[in-house]
C-alpha cells in the first residue's frame, strides 16, 4: 500500500513548496492590484490597463527563461535546483517589503518581476519532477493536488492581500511575505533528490537558441504539441479572466475591497473543485474527454457572464459582499464565475497529466519548459492585447464575450484533434 499523496515524502514537500510560493506570488500581486485600484487617483481605464500589465510582467519571464530552467532541471538534480531558487526568492521578498513600506508601485513591480523570474525557472522542476517520484497512474491525482494547492494559495493570498492593503500595514505585509518565502525554502530542502536526468547535457548560454531547440522538439511530437496548445489556451483564459475580475467587480457590480476579495476567493475555490473533480473522473487514468467537456463549459459560462454584464451600468457606490452577492446580477455573476472556474479545473488536469506521461524521462523538464514557453507566449500576448483593447475603450463584458466565443471554437478543435489513445 502506497501512502496518500499528501503524506508521501516523495510528494508532500513539493506540494508545500508550491503552495507557499503560489501564496507569495498572489499575495504580492493582489496587494499591488488593490493599491492600484484603491490607493491611486488613476482613471478606471488606466487602472485596468496597469493591472493587466502587472500580469504580463509576472508572466513574461516564462517566455524568456523557461528554456534555461528546463536545461538546468534536466542537467542537475531537480531538488537541488529548487533549493537554490527558493533561497534566492527570500532576497526578492525583501525587495517587496521595501516597496510596500514606501507604497511604491514601481518597486513592487520590480519585486513582482523577480518573483516571476523565480517562478519561470521553477516551473519545469515542479511538473518535471512528479514523474520521477510517482507512478504514471498517480499523475492525474498529483496534478490535481498541485493545481488545487495553487488556486487555494491564490485564494488565501488574495484574501490576506486584501486585508493587508486595507489596514494590515507594512509590518503584516513584511512578516507574511518573508515568512512564506522562508517556509518555501525549508520545504524545498525536504524534496527528495531526483538524480540528474541528462548528466551529459551542456547548458546552453544562448537562451534563445536553447528555447528554439526545445520548441522544435515539442513540435516534432504531435501529441506533445497538441497538449502544449491545449494547456496554453487554459492559461491564456485564466490570466485574462483574473485580470478582468477586479475592475468588473468594482466598476460594474459596485463592490468594495471586501467584495473583490470574496469573488476572487469564490473563483479560486471553484478551480480547486474542478481540479478535484477531474482527478475523481480520472481514477488513475488520463481522460482527455474531460478536457473537451471543460472547454465547452468554460465557453458557455464566459459567454453568459459577458451577456449578463453587457447591459449593466457602472455602479456609483462601493458595496459590501452581502449586498452584491444577494442582488440578481451579483448572484448571476457569481454562478458564472464559479462555473467558469470549475470548467477550467476539468480542462487543465488531464491535459497536463498527458503531457507528463508522453514526455521522455531524459527530456521531461525541457519538454515542460517548452510547454511553459508556449503558455507564456499565449499569456503575454493576450495580456498585452487586452491592455491595448481596454485603452481603446473595449469593455470588460465585450472581452468576456470574446473569451466565450473563441473558447467554443477551441473546444471544437480539441474534439477534432484529440489523441484517441493516451
């Protein structure tokens, strides 16, 4: 009998490390978003564009550094690389503390970029190491737990970030950011060694050349390329939706800081529910039809949310969560957001488990890195386009309608091209 994953020495430290890292990333991002929304005199369009830009700054390093992260993870022991990275993250957390103490948006942007750099290098490790320590049949459940932990961390980071912005002060911010950075490093120290996947690999100094080589390797395998494109669409939709939620809730639903936090928390919990449901459906298998079903539902809920909000006028007063959630439009928006998030969990878990299972052991981290590069290209491009669209007057409901319609087209493409054997 194998121990439960959350009690397994081969999985639990990675789970905790990922949770603490995701908490810090999203705590910092949420604190920055609240500072932009409620602590500046920016116009609504300027604030919305700056929030979208914050997402782009965090994601852009994935496009630049994932290739290097993949080579490092294949060449050296993944656990050891994780320990180096998480120690460096403690220093970057110190920059975030200084920025928050000064209420400086530029310094906080620098810290967010630093967290993005570490996350980009850590990405190939956290997914590439799972098949090193776990049997194939445990991968769907492990991925569901990692995804669930990520979004529960988003939930807690969002809530605590909102509290810190409203009155927790620089002391609370500093204790949390530094405390979780240290906890993340201590967890990384407990990750079991994985060994060197490709001990003779020479790490390429030319990042562009190594990234291009990894993408060519990914493109050469039709199944891996399919999985990379599918997961990229999930992350594109996810980052756009997360950047649109705060202005939607504040401006169209009339929510205050607590209301923004409540809706973001609902969204995060629902993604965890969707991930758990995907693992339950899988039962040790990789079921790609779950991804197709998730795409359909995601498109439907995004369309409905866009249509509901399309006719709503900007709210005049900032209202408490209980007031907004009990209003007809607030309740409808909550249902759509929860449905969209559950669909996202169903969408991503089987697709990424398939990518891990299809990857060769000596190239697995670089495969994950190549997937991350493609994910980042989709996300960065989407956030830049959304920021430009917002500056030219495209509204949040219009953007949700666009997400819904394009995702339904993606669902049709998934069904036509989905590998029938995993």
